[in-house]
C-alpha cells in the first residue's frame, strides 16, 4: 500500500506539470542532436522526405488533439492541470477506440519532432521519456476514475485499449464538434509544436554552419503563429466569442 501511495504521489506531481515536459525534451535535444544527428551525412532528398514525414506525423497528433477536445464534454479529464476532474465518463467518439487519446496525440507530436531532428538517439530517448512519465500519469488517472466510476470504468477498460487504438470499437461522440473549444484550448499546443520544429531547425543549421540562423519561412511562420495565439488568448480572456 505504501508503494502504491508513492506511485500515486509521483503521478500526481507529473500530472500537474505534464505541460512542462516538452521543455525538458527540447533541452535534452541540444546535446543529443549535436552528437547524433545525421543531417550532414545523408542525401538532401532523403533528409527532406524524413522531415516532411515528421511534420505529417506531428500534424496527425495535433488533429487528434483537436478532435478529442472538440468532441469531449466540459469538465472531463484531459485539459485540467491542478487536480483530476471527470464530471462524466467519456466512452464515445475517440474515447471509444482508445482510453488516452490526448496522450497518444502528444506522443505523435513528440515523435514527429524527434524524427525531424534526424537523430535516432533522440527518437529513442523521447519515446522512453514519454512512456516512463506518462505511464505514471495514466496510472493516477485510472486510479481516480476507477474510484469514482467503479465497475462502469472497469468494464470500459476491458473493451477499450489504453494507448493503441482499436478502430473497430468506434461509436459516434455524444457531443457535437465544437470549433470554439479548439480555438479556445488548443492554440498553446499548436504554437508550442510549431516553435519546437523551428527550434530543431535552428539547431540543425547551427550544427551544419556553426552559426545561429532562422530562415524567412520559419521566421514568418513563427511571427504569424505568435500573433494568432496572442489574439486567441485575448479573445478567450476578454470576450464571450470563444466561450
């Protein structure tokens, strides 16, 4: 019982600060890329193909986040930070095929960023880091949901995979798709994903040219993304348009 309490306490801390985890990954990426990236030893065509594939994978992760947030009722687990919240149990829509769609989406984003670095070491490190951290977070969340919903949640777990989706289980969401919820809640995850790719791009250029540089496309993308995120944040705080 004491060990279980320790695991739960650790998971609660990780749950609270899970939004800061990508910052650790980006810091780790600096020495890893400098020592294990193959950006200077593979063909430009292959490098470009790998990086576009990486962007596609991350975009799939973002789209999964958008769909999950847009079709989930307010007051359910997933977007809260300070404590576990589940006013109702999500079992339809994306939650009918996988129990942790937001975490699966996060992994796809992390994986895409890691592949973009052209470092298989970073891919391995980010994957291990993700599963070690999120395993504890998921255990805490499932302990909470089991305690609150009992047999109903246990039956849900028996038929719904934890992390690898089972498309055959899909049932339509009980909630209508809300673009407002996506705009209100997902601007920060989108911005952080874009900034992470730009950060990796800067590191790779520095590795190749030994100087800091950001190309015009990345610069424009960064400026536009920051402006849109700031506008959405202001709308969220000061108007009812996104509420």
